[in-house]
């Protein structure tokens, strides 16, 4: 099997050629003199040729050493340049962020924030992927994703950006025609409109002020894979829906739908930014995380003060 080049030994050899001293190289690279000597010996063994003629006072390149020295110096220079460029990319916010966001949240909340972000970070670009389906961040090559849920245990690194309350709602016309449920278990006798990508599919979870918990599996004539698509049917009186505030908040404020089940609350979820595990995040991802945490935190505080 073909072996990879011994880049470490080649780099150490190039430094020995440059400084003409094993001891000087050991001091500069914070290595032992024995480590430097072993790297050169390892390279000589691999190449089957002596690279230096060594005496107690003098270190001189052999013909083979001369032939190798220029290439080794170029390898060292290229490696240092590549590392410096990568460090600069990591330290300065620059480059592409591939970001996965749920469809309606991306359109209504994230997209309006982007002009301000780009004004602050003109060297960062974003590939914004909008879908309510759960994407595989690592497998699909995303740098980050926004998730709105009670997160399950996972290897992903999550940062909470803001709370996101959910409301069970219906139109006045529906409630006049079918009556108003007062307990979550009553939903079994009602037409309920479903969202396909709940963290617990087809199940709505409720808690009251006394700490009682109820889980119901309502049914009805419509199930969708985008929450906003439920809203016209709810407003038209087709049934009851459980929706997050960023979708249904305006309709509640306008009186188009009413919050029902007084005293019962859906399990409150939150908006999280999730990133793949391992190592420090690139600067471009870190500044986006800080920006979203600040702006969504402001929106959350504004929402609470308006209640």
C-alpha cells in the first residue's frame, strides 16, 4: 500500500537546512534535539540516501540533500501559507455559511434580519436552505441550523436563541358551530388540523397551572408539512390548530382566531441554533450565532412586554 509522504520529517529537514543546526531547529520548534535527529534519520531511511554529512563541528548537505532541499523548503513554505490562510479565515468573519431554517420562520423572521447582518459583515455570505423537514446537518454539509422544538439528546451543539410559545386556536365561526372545548381531552370530539413535523408526531401535549399533564392525538380533515399552510383553513372555520406564535400571533392580534383551552398550555418550545460538534466554530458561524441571539432575544423581549 502506498504511504503518504512524511511531511513532518520533510519540514524538519527543511528547517535544518535553513538553520544549519539540529539544536537551533529543536529550540525554534520547541522539540528535543533527539526528535529532530530522529526525523532526519527517518527521512534518510525512507529515501535510502544520506542527506547530511555530520561531524561534531560541521553539518553539510550531501548531493541527495541538495536535490531534496529546494522541494522540502517549498513544501514547508506551502504548509505555513496554508495554515496561515486557514487561521485568518477562522479569525476573521469571512466566507460562506450554509444555514438550514424552517420555511415560515425563515421567511418571516430570519430573512428580514439578513440585510442588517450583511451590512455588519460584508465578507460573509449565506446559503439559506428553507424547509420544515429535519435536515442532517453533518451529512448534508450545513454549518448551522435553526430548530424550533424541545430538542432531543444529540451530538449537535445547541444554543437557545429565544422562547417560542404555541397556541391552540380556532375561529369564532368554528366555535359557534361546534362549541368551545374546555379540556384537552375534548379535542377528540373536534376537527383538528395537523402539522406533520411535530417533535412528537400527531400528539399535542398540555399542562395546566396545577401541573396536570395531558397528551392527546387529535384527528381531522387536513395535515400539512408547513405550519403556515394551516392558517387559512383555521381562519375559515375548518377546525382547530396548534401553532407557534410566529405563525399565528398576527391572526390572534387581529381577532381572526381565538386562543382556546383556558388554563391549559402547550409545552413551550424554544428556538435553537444548532451546529455540528467538534472544535471551535469558524468566525463566520460565531458572528451569525451572536447576531441571531441578540436580535431574536430583542424580539422575544418585545413580545413579552406587549402581552
